[in-house]
C-alpha cells in the first residue's frame, strides 16, 4: 500500500496536523495504520518534517517524517 499526497514543502507549516504512514524500512506491524503528528519543524532541503506524535500510546514522542509518508493534512492546527 503506497498512498502519497503530493505536497510541496512550502505548504507544510509548523502547527499543522498531518496523517502519515510508516516506511517499510521501519518494519511496521500494521503498514496501513495511520499516524497523526503535529509539525514542529520543516526541513525542506531533506524533504522531512519533525512531528510531535499525537497517536494514542505515543503522544509527545517526536520523529522525523519524510514528505512522501504524509497522506493528508488533517488540520492547520491541533484541535
């Protein structure tokens, strides 16, 4: 399953809540599971964002997410 959202880096801003999938090399048990994260920082030169994970059980964790992993922008700001 490889669903990607074609975003350009200028559309991604800190504070946005995005939904993303884990990469295959992260060996997810459930590759179709969608994760939610609030963008903390955008790294356009390496096509990544740093997110604060909002998914249950992982809230507050931070991780880097490649633009290609993002399937949709859920909101402009966490609600």
